[in-house]
C-alpha cells in the first residue's frame, strides 16, 4: 500500500464551526506533514511530525491544531477559521530525512 | 521566505520538444526534489538528488544540481501531452522538512 489517504475530499465550514481533517498512511513512514496550498501558489509547510512528535510548526495560527494519535494517522483540527483559510490542505508522509515524500490528494476547504 | 524561485513561471512547447525548468534557492540543503501536480490535486514525486550528487536520470527526466550556485534544473525530453502539469522543486533540509519553490506551469501542445 503506497497511498496516503485524506478525508474528506471537500469541506465547507462556517467561521464558528469546528471540523477535522484526517490523513492516513500504512507505509510505516515515520514523518508526516501538513501543507496548505492556495490557488496558483506552491504548497506552504505548516507542520511536521517525526516519530509521532511535533517537530516543526511554521508559525501557524492556533486555530489550526495538529494531532498525531499514532504512527499511521495525522489529524488537523480546525476552529474559528477565516475565509482566507480557504485552500487545498495536503498531507504527506516520508520514511525519514533525505527521502521522497508521498502526498495525499488533499482536502479542498472552503470557509464561509 | 523559505521558498525557492523557479523559472520560467510558464512554459508552452510542442509535443516531442524538450522542456527545461530551473530552480534557485538560498539556504544550504540536504537534497533537492522535483514534484509534479496535475489540476491542483496531490503532488507526485519525480526525482530526488542529494547535495553530494551533480546529475541524476530517471526515464525521460534529467536533473542537475549545482550547490555552489544554489541552483537545479529539470529537463524533460521528448515531451508528451500527458506531461502538462505544474512542476515544483523542493529543498530538503535537516529535520525532515522540505520547502517548495514557486513552480513552473508546463503546457505541452499535441
């Protein structure tokens, strides 16, 4: 299984809602990532988990809260988002440093 | 910004021609990777070149890396319509993180 699975594929949420994005991989990868991508822009790194511990937080606002419950699963909890947070949220995993990453198909988030 | 810069921003070629994209970056790296993205969905890894390597090939892809100039290039030979996509370089640092360049939009005309 060489897939990274993200759910849901699409999400529309209001600014007062709480929602979660889910990412799963069964490749035994020890590093997992969240990226945010706006239209016609490159992906921007948000968080990196290494061995289930948060190792990088790229100064992301606290309304985005990551969680890594186990080595296969990565969540991104969303609360009180703004319309400008509407974007494609991409999850990725890699075996470790200096290796390629595998990306999921993303969750397209719209905040209304 | 952690981003690399890519040029050109957009490239349009005829099927069968070669396409060359360039990536420049500012910090020291462990590796440089190239990814392809179709229609704003998931990214697909194409090739990784480590900082102690100068050139790498994979099928119709050829990547070069010049760490003294902090630059890399991706050459796609004998392009096909299916190669139409956005291409991003990504600089790999210590601690597992990697940062994407600004991207090149490639259109291959049949």
